[in-house]
C-alpha cells in the first residue's frame, strides 16, 4: 500500500520544494521491490502445502475457482471505479478488448489473485513430479523474465518471476519454518547486512537486469524478511495487531486501489497548489499518513460491505466458509 501511495499518488504531485524529499520516498520504496512479492509468494506457498494435497475437486473449487472468481469480480469493480479517475496512473481497461486481455494474458494490478489461481493449478498438476524438475524450470523462467528476455507487458512479469518463490514455500516449508523458529538477533543483523550489500552492489553496477541477479537478490531479501518477521512476532504489542491485520489482507488488497484513486482525484490539485512552505510541511510524512488513511477506509468499507451483507465480494458464492486472506498483499 505504501508503494502504491508513493508511486501512484505522491510522486504525481507537482512538487516545488527545492529539496529531494519526494525522491527519497521513491528511493526507499524501491529498496523493497526485491523483497515484497517474493516474500508474499513464499508465505503463500507455505499456506498452500496442505491444500495441494487435497483432491482435485476441492483444490479446484476452494483455491483455483475462488481466486479466479475474486480476480474477475474485483477487476470489473476496479474498471468501473477507475473510470472516474482517468489520470490515476495504474493499469485499467478502457475497452472490451483491454478487459479481455486483463482477464486472460496480462492481469491488472489485482494480479496476485490471478497468480495464486495459476500457481495452485500448476502445483497440483506436478505434485508427483520430482521437486528439482519443477523448481529448475520455474527458476529459469524467473531469471529470464527478470533479465528482460521475455515480453512482460503490464503485470505479466510478476507471474513469470514469482512462481519459483511460491513453489519454494510449498516444497521447503519445514526448512523455512525451522529458519523462522531459530531466528536470532545475530541472524537478523547478518541478513539485514546481506540484503543491504546486495542492493548496494546491484545499484552500483547497474546489474538489475543481468542474468540471475534480481532473483538472487530476492532470495537474500526473503531470508531477511522471514528473519525479521520471526523476530517481530516475539513482541506481542506489535505482533498481535499486525496478525489481526494479516487476517484481513484480502479486503485491504482489493479495496485500497479504488480508494487511493478517488483520493488522488480529490487531493492532487490542492497539494500541487500549495506554496513551498505548505508542501514542505506535508511532504515529509504525507505517504505514511495517507497509507494509514487508505488502510482505515479500506477496512471500514469492508466492514460496511460485510454488514450489508455482501459475502460474494470476498468469497466464492456458495462456499461453506469464508477465508478473508489471500495470504499476502500485492505490489
């Protein structure tokens, strides 16, 4: 959400500060690009480990059909609402052909849901194949996409790059859980340093698209992310509210973009028109404040829709129970 606030709204404001505060927010967000989606898909794979062992009819309904349905339903909602914010910089369908493309080969900013459906299908289909024979081509696909060797319009690149991380979470669940359970402060410092050095080396050499570099940095980032999360989980004052939020990632994920788009329409002009002093007062903490506002509004809207009730917006119609999480959020 913070990344979306920064790149889709904050950096679109006409800043006239004389100091590079907006650029600093953008640079900060970029440092987490190798971390966010790979880590989210590793976690998704952890949750999928038991699900893919169930019969095909169960997996097809509770996972594949569910995520495809949610993707299609919210894609239509996003398309309708984003039409009211034509200058908001995000993928949107502006014609029936665009909508068909987003429903099939080039997913929208809801692509995480689409990816989960595809990944569950793939994982279930190859569950009897030796793991090395599955991970190797998935890793090759990630390397090729990250290096720009494949056409990746829209969010298609995310589909190609993150299958290997989903499968890693699925296949390496015991090892990952052990890594988390034994996380120490020393390991946190080491993984933080390793991730920082990897980012610095990649930036200094301009090697972001060199063969294998981005996926390798993402592996380091995932090791850091799991370690940091495991350490954070030992602080109940922080971990309990964050765990509560984690159980509501689906509504936050599907609702926050239209909310941000409408706020963008309302706020872009007034913020661009502030004088230098006013903008300076706003610029430093504005992304964090707006992220909190968008989060609160998304949860409030979800609560209202749940009270209506409108369960079909957050689960497959006719499902026996609702699972409010797609496990993580998306870029």
